[in-house]
C-alpha cells in the first residue's frame, strides 16, 4: 500500500511537470491569426429536443477497482510554428516590384517605339520637304531657262525682222531712186520736147493766121467754130429715143472720139445725169449717128465733149 502511494505521487509529479513544460510556450509573445464565420446576428440557443422516456436501466453491477497505470513519461512541448505572414508579404512585395519593373519596361519600350515612329515621321517629312524644295528649285531654273530662251528667240526674231525691214527699206529706196531717175529722165525729155516745140513755134510765128489780139501759139486755129457745137447736137439729138419721164432737167456729158473723116470711134459718159436710162439713150443716139459733120474749115476735132438735157 505504501509502495502504491509512492508510485501515484511520482506519476502525478511527472504529469504536473509535463503540463508545466507544455504550457510554458504560451507566455512568449506570438501573433496568431484566426477566422470566424457569423451565421446569425444575435446568438440564439436551440430549444431542447423532445426526448422519449427511457426504460429504467438496470442497476449497474459494481465495477472492479481499476488498476492504476504507471505514469507516462513527459513529452517535450511542440515547437512554435514559423510565422508565414512576413514571408508572404515579402513575396507579394517582390511580385509587385517585378510587375512594376515589367510595366516600366513596357512603358519604356512604348516610349522608344513612339520616339522612333516620331523620328521616322520627321525624317520622312524632311525628305518630302527636301524633294519639294528641289522640285521647286528645278522648276524655277527651268522657267528661267525657258524665259531666257524665249527672250533670245524674240531677240533673234526682232533682229531678223529689223534686217528684213532694212532690206525692204533699201529695196524701196532703190526703187524710189529708180522711179525718180525715170521721172527725172521723162521730165527732161518733156522739157526738151517743149523747148523744141517752142523753138518751132517761134520759128513759124511769121506765118501765123491769128488776129492781132490772138493768144494762141499755133499757126492756125484748130478749135471748132462757134456754131459747130449746135450743129453736132442738132445731128445727134433727133436720134435720142427716151419714152420715160425725167424728173428735173439733168445733164449727161459724153466724151466722143472722132476720126479725121468724122467717123465716131468711141464714146463714154464722163458725167452721169443720175438717170441711167437717159445716159444709155444718149449713148444709143451717138452710136446711131455714126458720122459727125465737118466744121467750116473742113476738119473734125478728134475729141469732143457734148452735153445733153432732156428739156433743152
């Protein structure tokens, strides 16, 4: 009996030591995480379950006194689990840094791409501007060359025209000189003829038949007598056949050329009366007359101008 009490006391002592060692780690500061789920806003207690009355249990038989087991040796306290929150935070921080780095690299690539695109656009615009400037410069040079060529051609044409004009003027001057020389020669010949005629007239004035107050230069008068014109009109006018009426008394003058024997060789109107029918009637009468009478001296003037009026 004493030995049993000693074994029991030793077992209790070992149990107390084990509990003390097992609960000693709780005194150290630790960060615990817990989760809770709330299913009801206000906790409520459930009603007691309806229980059927149980049949009376038989009285238990007296159990034998359990034999005391020897106390188990104290087990060491479990080591505290490592705190993973710090590692998770570091991982999240590293992950965020990596994402930020990737975003930064993507932004840098985008910026470089935009700068490259902008640079290419500027270079393209610069090349296009240079090409336009070159084209404008070439066009200006071509226009200038064309203007100079046109001016040179115009100058040559003006020079050619001036040469042609000078040549034409020289030819005209030579022609005028030739005409002047010819005219001078004709005037000289006419003057010589007049001198010869005057000389002959002066030589024959002794046999002239004019009166004392005569102003002619011929030996004999060659003009028609005073009554010859009336005789001519009296010969021609009866042959005029004009059935129409004439307004007023217009005069038609006719130039008649006559042969030495009095035969009419030609006639023409030198001054119309204004009435074509009267003019043609006069011409028909002259043609019908055919031969004009001779003057008192037996001659017929070679050229005679006669006038005819309807009412004369």
